[in-house]
């Protein structure tokens, strides 16, 4: 076998020496750039970490979220009792006389059942009947006047449609004008005839005067008379022409005026409008007389006082011979009331509830009603609390509707009302659980157009704008928050003016003016409409003894903060006890509280 020789020099690499610039640049980057970058980053991190000590912060105070726990009581559990009386619901009904008069007869007795529209009393109606007859006579008179006015109106309308009176006057004027024009045309001929006759009369008179001895004097005088007559006629004819001309001008103007009057019919139109207006006035008078008749009939009908509803007579306030004032403006409030009524199917109880039990009242709450006239209790429900507080009894009146009231009860009967706990949404298996509620002061809520929100201090020392939703529970100072907060949140109390979301803040402490133990106690009384007896006792015990190590006031689960006697009070309440004027009363079966 032949041995091959390997030249190791062929495997050697040829290394060229690096340039001076590369050799110089590499140590510069390693020695200066990289350490400088690290140092600058460290300095920036240090500045950012210590910025809290150099940047200005807004000083604020905070208030913690108040956490309460209200015990959920089983529906139907007695809460408290209150005395009261039965009354009509919503109120009694006053049956009033609607017209003035003297009561003649009562037609009902107290306790009698009546239907709507039935007569309960009767007034003296003689004057009302006479007034009705008088108004009826006046109505007939007005109707006769209306018929007369309607006849005048029809005549005026016919005169416009057929103005024969104007046509007759126009025809007469035209006839006179034609006659005068004819007379004027005959004047020249009459003058000529008169002139001839006058000439003949003068000649005749001259002849007879010449033969005076042969002719009798009588004939001469007769001839002279005839001549004078003819001369007078001649002179009259000569003067008639100007007068006839003037009369013709006047007659032409009259004919023109009568023709224009016939065309316009001004006076006839006025007469028609006047007749039409008189007809309208007569109709109004007839309507007025008819209203007077209706008013008289209404007054006569109102002499019978009728029941406005179907129900039972409660009390008779007026007796025969009593004067009632009706709807007179000077009448007193009760001067027209005859009887009072009520609907036996609509009754309610007005109960005097102690002021400390008012927080337990909610509309629709079930109530057991007991009265001496019935063996079985009645069922009802709370309507509402009134505004009538009794300063002497320290109570507030609460209205309770009676469900299906029986016939055996009457208004003004005394009753005892036991207010029960309303049904809960939880099942019986969860009755022992507690309901946690979050409360915050009302004054810390900002209500803007975009909804309600509060300012919260976060763990990084920044202010955060937190939208929230509030519930119905709470007191005058506190309100329940159902969404948006947790029990560990801290609400910013002071320094909120001009605050923006994300601003850095400095918490200087808690605001002690709001969110105190007193407010916590009052909120524990009213959360959810129920009162937790043990929470009240816990707060009272802390206020009286100065106890400061009780962490969860109002929590039934934490009873170590209470003395043994107060813990027994809470246990007693779980088995059907209730609070009365600050003290818890328990059933007799539980015995007395332990020492």
C-alpha cells in the first residue's frame, strides 16, 4: 500500500493585518458609547421613579365607601304593631244640597244602603215651581216676538225682490213729467189763440163803446169783462212757460233719482238687515228664555237631594226645617251638607305609627288588621304615609287599604294593625344570608349630562373619574351605590374643583365631617326599607361606650364586637323578636336575656 503525503501548508489560512482605523474604532464603541447609553437610561429611570417627589400634586381628602349589611327577613314576619281606626277610602262623601232652601223631609236613615241617584232628602219646592211657570210664560212671549220679527224679515226680503212701491213712484213721476212737457209744448199755440181772442175782445169792446147810446150799458160792461178775462189768460200763458220749464227740469231729476233708488234699493236693504238683526235678537231672547226654563227646572229638580254614589249613609247632618245655602257664594263649607256617605267596599285604616318604625314602611307592604267586631283578622296593604305627624304621641299617620272589607266593619271602629315584612325575592333557604350594601355621601356625587360619577383615588396616586349608578335605599345624607364602586374604593371628598381624570393627587387624610359612625347607623336602619336590629344596637353600643375595635358595625356575622346581652338580642330577633323604642322584645318562649 502506497502512503500519500499530505501537505499541511495547504490548509493554512492567510491572515491579513487589520487597518489602523478599525482597530481604533472598536475600542471606542466598547469603552464609551455602550456605557454612556446605559448610564443615560439609568438616569432617566431614576428621574421617572423620583418624579413623584418633584412634580406638584393636588392635596385632597378621601372618604371610604361605607359597607353595611341589612338582614333579609322572611316575608310575613311581624315587624311592629300600631293602633288605628277605620275610615272611608279615599275619603267620605258629602251629600250636599245644590240649591238654597229649607229641608222638608229626610228619606234615609243612618246605615241605610242607597244607590247612586236615589233621593235622600227633599226641600220645599213651591217657590221653585212658581219660578218655573214664570219662565215658561216668558219663553212663550219671546217665541211670539220671534214670529213677528220673522214676518217683518220676510216682508223686507219680498220688497227687495219686488220693489213695486218704487216702481209706482217712478211711473207717477214720469207721467207728471210727460204731462208738463205736453203743457209746455202747447204754450205757443195757447198764447197765439189768446192773443187772437184778446184782439177780438178789444175790437168788440171798442165797437160797443162807440155805439153806447144805441147799445145797453150792460153789454158794454160784459164786453169789457170778457176782454179783461182774455187779457189775463193771455198774460198767464206768457208767464207759464218759464215755470213749466223749471218744473220739467225738477221732474226729470226726480225721475232720475227714483230710477237710481230702484236700482240700488238702499232703504230696502237697510230694512232687510234691520229685520234680520231683530230676528237674531229675538232668537237670542228665546234661547235665553229656554235657558231660564232649564235653570228653573234644574232648581226644581235640585230640591230633591240625591246620592252621588252607591253606598251607605254614615251620618245625618241636617234635619227637617234646616235651611241649607246651596251653592251661594256666602254659604259656609258645611252649610249645604245634608248627609255623609261612604262605599262599604272601599275602606282603609289610618294607623298611628311610631316615628322609629317609619323606616320599615314601604308601599304595598302586607298588614294584618284586627278589630273586636270580627274573629278573624283582615288583610290589607300599605298605601302611603301621610304628612300628619302627632307631636304629642310622636307618631305619623299611615294609610292601609283593607282588602275585601266585610259588612261587619264600619268607619270609626278601632283596630290594631300588625305590619308584616314584605315578600323577599330570595328563597327560604337563603334567609340567613346578609345583603351587602355600599353607601356614599350624597354630596360627593357629581350629576352631569353624561350621568352620575364620583372621583376615586387609585393606588398609583391618581384621580379617576368613576361612573356610578345609585339605588333607592339610603338616608338624607347617604345613598346606595349599586354599580361602579367596590368596598375598597376611596372617594375624593375635598379638592375636586377643576380635577381632571388622571391628575396626580396627594391624600392628606380622611374627611371626618362626612361618613361618620352616626351616618352609618342611620343607613343601617333604612337600607332596602328594612332595619337590622343588631346593627342599630352595635352602633348605639359604640356611641355609648366608646368601643373602637368593632370593625363591621351592622353585621350579624360579626358579633364579637357586642356584649353577650346584645348578642342575645340579635339571636332573639332571628326567632321573631322586634324592636320597640330602642329595646328588643322577644316571644315569651325564649325567656329572659342572659346576664
